[in-house]
C-alpha cells in the first residue's frame, strides 16, 4: 500500500482545510492522469471531522478523484468517481464501502507494482528497516516478492499475512486455509508466511471502532465485524492447523472480543492483537496471562493525529489510550511497528513518541527483539549475537539518523 502510494498525491501532515485544498489543486493541475489518486488526509483538517463531495468536486471537476484518509479506513470520492462506480452520491465511504470505488480504479500492471516495491524497499533501507511484516493481502503479493527474490533485488525480509474475513462458512474457511498452505510451501529465508490477518473493527475517527459504551458525542458504540462465536471458531480452526492470527482491534469491545477468541488456544502460538488503542483496563493483564502479543504503533499516539480521536472517545477513555507501559509492566510482550503508510516509516519519530511512556531501551527492544518475537523469528534475528542473522542497523542516536543498514551481511544502505 505504501509503495503504491509513492508518486501520488500525499496529504499527510496537512492540518488545515485550506492547506488540503491548495495541495489537491496543485497536484491536479500538475498531473494529467485519468484519475486523481492519493491518500493521507487528516480528519481534523475539516469542520466536523469529515470532508465533503462538494469540496472535492470543486477542486477536481474534470475527472474521477479518490483520496484515502491517513488511516486507510475512509475514502473521499468526487462525483465523477462515484458515477464510474455506480455509487450513491455520498462522497465519504467507510470501511467495506470503499471497495465500491477502489474496485473501479484502473489496475496497475505487475511491472508498475515491482517498480513501486523497489522504491519502497529503498525507503525502508534508508530508515534502517531490514524486515517488514505485511499485514494482509499476502496471497496476491506473494508473486511480486518472489519475483524480486528471483531477480536478486530483495533487500529486506518480508513476512506476509493472509486475509481472514468474517461471513465465511467454516467449511469454506478450511478450504481457504488449504489454498494458503499450498501457496506457502516454497520455503525462502527472505519470504515467510504462517500468519492470518483479521479485522475486528474499524477506527475511532470514523465511529467504526467497536466500543463497550457509546461514543462521547452520543453516537452508538459500534459493533465488532465478527460475531462473537464466529471469530472464536475461525481462530480455533486456524490455531489447530498451526497458523498464527493477528486481529486488528482498536475499540475496547473489539479488543475484548479478540482476547476472548484467543482464550484456550495453543500455548506458544503467539497470536497478536494489532493497535490496542483504547482497551478497557481490566483487559490489559490478559496479555501476560494468555501470551498474546500486543502489536502497537507509537506514532499513532502523536497529538497531531489524535484530536478527533480524543473528542470521539471523551477525556476519560482517551486518557487510557495506548497503554504500552501498562502492558509491559504487567508482563505482556510488546512489539512495535509503524503501520506505514498510515504514518511515515520513521523509526526516530516512533522512538520519540514511545519514550513519552517508556525508556529508550524498552522502546528499542520492542522494535527489535519484540518485533522478531512477534513473527516467531527471535532465534534468528532481533539481537546482535553469535549465531544470529547479520541484520544490523547502525544508528547515530544523537543526530537521529541511520548510518548504515545491513541485511544478511550485505550492505543495503549507507548514508
């Protein structure tokens, strides 16, 4: 997703509607593509937290335009894009509704995707990243990564997650796992699988996160995307067949549902909950008791990103957000990532945010050995010691820059 967005309209970091309008207008004037495509807009840039179709129609009147929010959970379309998709004149599309437009955007060719991944890998290397865990869509991505590996261009290690979706009959789910297992048979030290990705809810900003109590502005609390027994049964099948499962869960109701689904699963499977933005305090000790990994992204807590998030939750719930320290102190396993392109692939920005609550050593450990543990690779990487892979980042912490990145003993970046 991040690599495909390179070269398109980038609205990340623009905090005002006027700034958003200026950037869209300038991009549309400078590019004559059939579609205006981009991502990264902040909810807080617009009055009420959402843009309008009328605004985008004014800025791009001559062709379809589709711009994704920074968190990738809301799409902003103009009337031309909606007409191509045969969609209602709503302009704002949340969660699954986004597919009505994205399915009609002209597909990219394999050559374009490979070029995009080459550029993305260069950015990763320049930021000291030698391994990535790609959360979802692994079946479609696998041929691309294998092509890069075959051509000798794969400069990092990638672990691909396969999709796990609600509304699937369990017999069909078993058959889908057969397909995933067949696709995973070719072993490669640079490309691994073995993990499934499910979404239990959406995000707070668009009121699609599932909460135990209503939103602070009176909106309904939202419902998890899975039925309670449905998620538990799907997880149990995957667990029995040896798969690790990661569940996106942001609201306290979704987090609780994910933790309930992991109860009684195989010890040592290292199932994961992703994001954990607003958990109920009573669920925090469950990570240590169950061995479920808390996979979290420090930059999500940046105050520049959380104005609407805080307003929708209310002060009491917002004050309990992103409990890295509480999870760590209770004995839970913490793994840090960026969630790029939701936020930039910038380890120093993440480190700065994490050290508001953790020591620098704790934060670095979550990024390195914590990340390796979260993908069952802690015997191979995540630390610098004899017998481990020579995946090393040389960092100047005082100047906050990466000096060099080494993957498998090969220098893939030097400043």
